[in-house]
C-alpha cells in the first residue's frame, strides 16, 4: 500500500522506524526485532539506509521481510550521498523488482571521510537530485522527503531552508517526515511557515523517545535539536538510573504525541531504534486514543 493512501485517512495513526543490521552476523537478531515491532501493526514501518550507505544492502531485505511476513506497509530509505548514477539506478530497479511501493529519498548523512571529499564530483549532491532521478526512472513509487522543524544544519536561514523544501515538493515528493524535535511549538511554527510558502504536502512529525541519557548528545549532534528546559530537567533527574530514564523518556515522547494529536496532527512517526519494548509501551500508552 502506498503511504499516500494511509495519509488520506481521517483516523489517527502511529508508525515506527527501524534500522538494518550492520553485519551479516547481526541479521537474524535485527530481523527478529524488526518483525516484533511490525507485529504491533503500525500504519507502516520505515527502514533506514545507514550513513554513507553502509548498511544499504540489508534495507531492502528487512523492508521486504516486514511486508511479506507481517503484512505491514514499508517505507524503504534510499540515499544518494557519494553514489554513482549506476548504483542508484540499480537500487531503484531492485526496489521495483521487490514490489516496494514507498521510498524515502534522502541525501544521507555525511561521514567524516565524506565531509572531506570533493562534493563537486558527486553525481547527486542533494536529496532533490535523487527525487528527480526516481521520477525520471518511471518507477511508480510514493516518495517521501525529509524536513527540519529547526532548519537544516547546512541552510543559512529559514527562508533558504523552505526554498529547498519547495524544490523537493516540486520535484515530486508526496509527503515529508520531520527530523526529531523535543518542543512541539517548533513544529507548529514550522508548519505555519511552510503552508504560508505554499507547501501543502502532508508532514509526518518524527518523535525520538530518549530512553538513555547518552542519547541526548547524539541527538543534538545529528539534528541540532533544541532541548527545552522541561526535557533537560528530566534527564538531569533520571539520567543516572537506566530504568527511570527509560520510563521518563517514553512518558515524554507519549506526551508529545498526545499533544500533536490534540492539535490536529493525524500521523506520527516514532524513531524506535529497533527496541520493540519501547514501541510497544508507546503504543499501549495511546491505545484508547488510537482506537
């Protein structure tokens, strides 16, 4: 099922993100964890690609397994950073052959090695280049793109960031999923700004449950996320106790999701980090709300 069909529905929905194994030896444990998450029957499950495409060979396998074994729609990530056109076109063909209907088109994270490389030689420098490639291939995909409620780290300002987002919409994106954020007011302001700019595509908020104190630094590094004082206090108080931090982090994420639903957001995506128990607890917290 294409995600555009899910996003058209009036019902509230919850979806989860998982990541593929880094090595062959991890495959079975990751497959089991991702299947367990899928058996919670979310609206869909997205499967990441890995920095620099490092785990890309497993993305399609995990996405196909979730769809075939559980029957849950999947969204396979595809990144273009440092890739050749031949590699990307082969990946598109592989997804078509596997019957994948939804693709998340991303530039991809820059590893330290890639940051030092000559980007002018890359076949694709930005996500919009990949979106255009997918559309020109003739593949009948529902295409998702990323957006940043707090401005992309490489954009000079909000205006430039929205212009780039408009380019992705015009190139053929069907929906956007946000980078993690911890203050819902940032999302509401972002949505107002992009609607004002004429971007009308569905936007799915991405929520990251912080269940370990050590995740905070990584979250800031990856997205530059603003940490509200309420969240900082939570980490300061419970960060030294793994069990307490996990419970508090899940409660904070649940509270964010409830507020989003209460303010008109229909679809929320949760970055579960391959933790079935985190996904299950959040879903249980929302059981009567989701119906």
